[in-house]
C-alpha cells in the first residue's frame, strides 16, 4: 500500500520574519512526492513541515513556499490551501493534518476516531503550538465522513474527475483544512472519504458548486451504498486533549 519517498536532508529554514502570515516556514509544495498513494498512506504532504522531519527528511533543493499547503491527494496549485486565508488555529491544525494517514486496513468501516493516527496528529499540533508561541484556546471543527461501496463496474476515472473538480471548487470557496480519501477495497468495494472544515458554514458553501452537485447526482450510478456522517472535532485548551463527537445542529 505504501509508496517509498526518496528524500535528502532538509536545509535550515529561513528567518520567520521573511515569511508572511505564519511563523513556521513550509517547504515548497512542488517538493512533495505527488504520487497519490504516498499522499494518502505515507502522509507525503507532511514533508512540507521542517519540524515534522527534523533529520530524516530530504528534498532536492532549498525552496520555501509562499504559505501554500498540500491538504489533499491533489497537488496542483488550485487544490492548495493558502494559509494566509485562515486564522492561526486553522493554520496550525491544517499543518498538523498533513501527517494524517490510516492506521488500520479496515479504515473504511472502522470507527472514525480509531481509523487514523489522531494521537500523532495532535503531537504535531502541540509541537507547532510551542514553536509559534501560540496560546491555543478550545476550538472545534466540522467533519464530514463519506462511507461508500463502489461496484467493480464503476468507471474509476470518471469518479476521479468528478472528485477532483469538486475539491477544486471547495478550495476556492474557502475553509477546507483537509480532504482525504482511501482506495476502494478490492474485494468489498468499501471506501472512506473525509473533509475537515473550519466550520459548517464553509462546508455548505463548499458543496454549493456545480461540480459538487454533478458529483452528487452521479452517486446513484457510481455507488451501491453510501452514508454521510457529520462529526465535531474538539481540541481542548493547549491542544493536549481532543475528542470526536457526533455533530449536533
């Protein structure tokens, strides 16, 4: 499942005074391994974070980005998060979520809070909080989970095009901090996709585009089963405690 990433030692980051909007520098998104399985299962986007790979990370050159963060398995510019468009806690969580990856083979059917490496994500968040000297207050985020079953007759390339267009629209509307989707199980066809949003209002705007509506209309023909879950990610003061609970309107 995993794809190896061939990397070289990271250079020291420049002074944070030279970077707009965020104290912790990012390596340029073009240095991230763009292979989709590396992004999904090896958390390849986390190699934008110097502090997450202090000695074991490698890159081809000493480029630093303009605060553009890879937040999904798509790496072209239209799919990136400009960190200057979100507040500090959202910046910090988005950076931490670059390390997101499943920790079990049955992630598509497992409980959401057990399917991913949430403990490691929160460790990275606490590191970033310390690095930036930020006083983290309790924050909550809106989470959407899409569990599905894809029949073998589904045109995966068509499904991929619909998904990519929907994500591009969501990024343009703002507030999407992370999008992740797995690979359909070869035997059962079951899969999982998830979005972590700044808030529910952003999610509603992000789903209002024509690309998203087209993808939703295609659901009946592309999936044999589908289910949406709405959750709330709560991160307590200091970023040390967290919980994922059912969303309540």
